C-alpha cells in the first residue's frame, strides 16, 4: 500500500488522518485484496513477489498464453479496470507475515484506526466473459474447462436470474487455482469460502501485534465464514436503494447474529441506485439501530449522506435518530459485550426473546436489541403508521416513558416521517449517557438509567464499561448490576476497574412508577424533594442524583 498522486492525489491523506484524530474521530480505510502487477514500481507487489505470496495456477499447463511477462505462474485477474491484478494467498504463512509488514509500513505513512476488507470473496471483474480491459492490453480472465470450474452437477450458484447456466468461477477466481498452507496444496474450489476468513484473521493479528499493539483491532469484512466474528464486523455489501432492500436488511442482520457475527450492518440508503428523501430518511432511522451503521453508495450516483445540500428532511431525521443511538450506546455496548463473552445475539427476532409466542415467529419487520429494546421501523413508502406487534409484557415509549401497550397485542401506531417507533420492555433497565458529537465526547457526558417497571414493579439490567480502546480484559473492565424491586434500586458491582472511576450517575428515569414518592433515601440519607419530578399522566418519575458508579448504592423510594 502506497500513497499515489496520479490519477488521484492522496499526498494529503496523512494530514487528513491527523485532523480526524484531532476532532476525536477515527479513520477506517477500505482495502481490496488484489494488488497491481506493476511490481517494479509498486513496493507491496514487488515485496509480495519476492516472498512468493500470490495465488498460482495449479499446473503450468493452465497458465494463459497472454500471461504478463512479470507474473510468473500467478493467477492474473482484473479487480481494477486499469491494472492487471494478483491475489494474496492468505493460507500461506509467508503471506501472513508479508501482509502484517505491509500494514505496519502503511500505518507509518497514514495513522489509520481500522481496515474495511472489501471484495474479499475474492471478486474478480469479468471472469469468463468477453470483457476487455484496454488499459492492461488483456482480455478478462478465462478459466479452463475442467471438473472444478464445471462440476458434473448443477449447483444453485450456477444459475443467474435468467436461469442461464453459469460457471462457479464467474465473478471470482478459477476453481483450478492453487493455494498452499506451507505443507499442503488446495484447489481454490476447496477453500474459496475461506478466503475472507483467512484475510480477516491475518488483518486482525497484524493490527493487534504489529500495527497497533495492545489496541483493540477494528476490522470490517464483506466475506465471512463460521468463526469470522472473532476477527471483526460484517457488512451485508452491495444492496439497492429500494424499499424491499430496506426491509430485508433486518433479516440479514438477524441471520448474521445467529451466525455468530453480531456486529453487522447493511449499506444505509442503498449502494446501487438513488433513493429519494423519504426512503433515505427511513433508512437512516433504521440504520441508527444497526450494530454497524454505514451510509455507503457506488460511484456515479448522487450523494446520499445526511449532509447533502437540499436534503433538509434527511438531515433532520438523521440527527434525531443518531442522537438516540448515541444516547443508548452504553446499553448497546453492554449487549455486544455479552454477545462477545457468551455467544449471545445482539439483534434478535421477537421469537428469540419470546419463544412460546406463536405470533412472534412470523414477525419479520421488527427486532429486539438485546432483550430490552423493541425497534419497529417504518418500511413502507408513503405511510405515517406502523402495525406493531407487542409480545406479552408491558411496553413503554422509549423517549416519553408512557405505557404504549400491554402485550400480547397488535396496534397501529402513529409514526410520521420524523419518528421511528421504539419501545422498552417492562422489567428492563437500560443505561444511557447524554449524546455528544463523537463517541469520545459522549463517554465524558452524564450517565443515567431508564428503568421500565413490569407489572410486579420489578426491573433489572447491567452496565459493562471499559476504556473503549484497549483490547478487552476483565481486569480493566467494569460491570455493574442494577435491580429495582418494589421501590428499592440497588447497584451491585461485579468488576470495578479504573474505567468506572469517572462515571457518575446523574439521572434515574422510572417508567410506570405508580404514584409520586413522598420521600427518597440514598444510602439511608434523605434526598431533597426538589431532586425529582413526577408526571401523573405518563407515570414517569425523573430523579436527579450524583452517584459514582464505582461505589455500590441503595436508593429507596417511599
């Protein structure tokens, strides 16, 4: 990886990265696996060739007659339109070492914080087609006819939308290409689905050992395999700017939570095509509750980010939704930690939380964040209402605190364009902090608890916290368990690292509180009545406190 100045000048990228960090933001760079074959001019490619790290043909008889002179017996494709490309073989130990060194070298040039691995199936443009690449002087990669690229049976992947037979190699490398792990050789046919897994593994290990030792690696990958979730996040990749793709993004994220990759997200507002304001606004609302929230689209289409001039509706709706996301980051962070430690899901279908509810099994347009937050986005064009199914529980409006429903029930709720229906389940305690412009700023803001009482006046929840930067270690972590029962709120500390020293609880918001309290005691001391406000109509009690979360406490409401 190098900094080019032609045709696009990236010479200022290091300064740009510094500016990002000065503004408390992080920089994640996108990286495709293919490398240009301009070995003489291109350092990473030259060093890779010297270490023999690229995927090869399984036989010298398969090397095409138009093979570039400098490409030896490597499989040469076209992942970039203007260059011939070769592909690292991440099964090979030498490739892992080379990749780590290249990332370390580039990090010395550009102080990036994470890597987004794209096109890592791996993809190749034009395989088995009559496409040509004039800048390279070669036609597209043509795979030889053989039992691997053309198996004696038709696979589902071998048919396109027109039901025309295609080849397994279409859009990727030839199945007869060869990989090596240093002791054995494998056809690409056998390890194709592992390519993204091994690249993400190599990237994760490089970031954690050489590039940013001791710092939590941030890796996003498009191609995954069972076990990939230990190395990073997943993007659902190239979708379309349609209401249908908005809807099915929920299913994709739920599925990948079941696959053990909870930190997943779709490309908000669609990658292909151009959304109108209404679609993008609704998608920004939903995307704010993806674990991985990314607005991303292809070249040659109009801007669709929330700051696009003239998109006042999208700007306003996005700000409102993202403020809620940033407000409840402590809750989301806690849920994701549980997924990391115990294999739980973060985003859950309703039937996962309510397994005996037969109606919940058919609900595809709502989901749960953990077991406490119900998200019911509007997924249809031109409507201000949403049919919301509420399983058996007391359900409160997340922002206002009034009781929305006693489940099981189906309600049509009012959801104009600037509203995404959000409900907290009775019996849950959700930690939050006041939202800032960045996550760094938000972490310094005041903390609070949203306590949603069930029918027995009970609720429980927890807060996991650490410094957000170092690799996870329970010796550096904080876990506080909150229980509210019949007017008494207690904090019991399970882990109490320095990460919690600066956290002070300033807000206790209780939903479903029956009557205004006459007295409130904090650790046995009477609190001033001016510290709380009770709303008789919504039955919400807002209590202002100043309680360090690194000390256990008892709050009694009388």
